[in-house]
C-alpha cells in the first residue's frame, strides 16, 4: 500500500529500545481486537448512527488572538480538512472511519504525514501532507535511552513501524484502568458485560425463530388404520398432501383407513417487555436512545444525544489533533483544531424560526447566517446585521423612566 511505503521513511532507525515502564506493572504490549459484539445488528446500528453524525463535523485550523477573535489561516491544514485528509478518503469518510475504529478497539491511531520546510531565518517547520487512520493488530510502547516514548505498530501485511508517540494522534475511549490505552486493564475493549446481554438476546431471537417455524410446519398427525409397507405409507401420505392442496373448502375427505388428529401447538414467546429490556441495555451502553435509533426524535431528544454521546467525541477529537499537530509555541500563539458541528441541523423548522426571531431581533445574526440556518445559500451583501427597535439599552431605559416620572408621566413634547 502507498501509505505503508510512505511511512517507511519515518521509522526511527539506529535506536535501542526497551519496554516502556507502565505504572500498573503490566507489559505494554496490546493486541487490537473486539469484533465479537459486532455480529449484533443493534450494535452496528448504534455505531453507525454515531459515526454518521460525527462525519458531519467540519474540522478547521483556527487561530485565536488575545481578545478571543478567531481567524481561519490559509494553509495546507484547512485544505486537507476541507475535502480530503488523504488521497483515498473524503473528510466524511475519514471521520466515519475514525469512529468505527474507535468503537472497535477503544483506541484509534492517526498518523499525520509531513514534510519539513525551512524558513528564510533558517528555522524548520512541518508542512502536513495527509492524515491516515491506522488499524494495527498489535501495539507496543517503547522507550529509548533518554526515556522518550515510542509506539511500534504491527500490521497484518507483515510490516511494523516505530514512531515517536508524540507524532501519532491517539484517541481513546473508556480511558480508565490502563495507563496508556483505552478499554480494560489489558488495553482492549472490555465488552464482557455487553456480550452477556447480546448472547441472551441472540438466544431469545433463535427461540422465536424456532417457535414460529414449529407452529407453522406441523399441523396434525395422520393415522393410517391398516398395515402398510413403507411404499404404501408414502403413497397414502402423498394422496393426503394432494387433498390438502386442493381443499378449497377446508374440508378433507378421508376414507376409513385414515384418521387425522390435529395438533394445537401453542408456542410460548418472550413478551415484548423482555425484548425491549434487552434492547434498551444495548442502547444505553452506546448512549443511543430508541428515538435516535428509529430516526424519529424531537429537538430535545437529539440535544440530549448530542450532549451525552457526540459532544465528548467532538471535544476529544479537537484536543487530540491540536496537541499532536502543533508545538507548544504554536499552541501558545492560539493555534488549534476545532471540529465545527454546524451541519448537525437537529432543530425543527419551528425551533429555527423561534431562534431567528430571538437572535435576529437582538442583532446577533447577519442575513447570511439567518439564511444558512434555514438551509439557503448566502446572498450578496448578506453580512448586514439588523435588529429590532423594540429593544433599548438598560441604562437608557432607566434614564427614560426617570425622565417620565419627573414630568408627571407626560412625554417630552407634552412637557414642553
């Protein structure tokens, strides 16, 4: 693959490494797996919804000055983020891939490729050329003689690469008992509790399938009151089946040799409350409500979904990208990566109109911002801001009220 070939130039060579020291005493070698739960349609639907929503984000490199004003500098970062972080993925594909890898392994590694450029004063800086989500099957953490942390990634192609850990964007989920990796103590997805629920749910579904098949397949027992050999019984059964197929009235004519005993099967199915309970356990695990899963949600339901499930991902992405891409000096100068969520248009039309009325009357939105909220393109001269004259500065309002009280409630013209 072209990516693996390009990464070979970044492998640290000629260094002696030892295993990194982990505070909990475990050897820092982690296998990446956790696919057992992904056979469940509910699990896949939950992750797909989260990945689809995150794929709507718009990553941007911004610079914030001392007064809090934001500017979007021109450069390779915003060019990469706008359309294609690498040559085989669009920005939407890239973000969706990150979420799937994160939920698959509870860890995702992104490698930013870059070139060094030298300024006129002789200083070197990085010019980023791409961002690649990686899916290694094993990850080792190493240290050199100076204690610098490195990460060695093993791929199923047989290749392995060692990078400074500070050069790799590492995003974790459920970062708890392990010192470096997300997931459980061994740096792997800790899905044991969820797996139990999924196994019960699978057993219930299989029971439903068998119960339905049984109730529809065996309808009765045909007793043949004569001694027949196998061929005779087969011929009698075939004759009976023909009667079943041709019996439009529902009444079957049978001679004295045959006696039909109907079987009244009554398979017991699991009640809907139990099924709903099993499903809700999976949904709660991923922070996806039934309304979100069925794509039939209100503004309040989506807002809760965003704040509890999506927003931590948005914040984590921004912080992980910023700390890896920029040096400490660049961060001090106000550089950061922000994942804007303006395309997550969860508000209903009524809610949008109410927002336009409130924010528009206060002069908080330009005409183009109002159009964008409704999904319309910008217009020429749309940077204009308008506001209602029904509002007045608090200080002026106090002075106006004091003036009316001194004039006996008369207007200024009446007082004159």
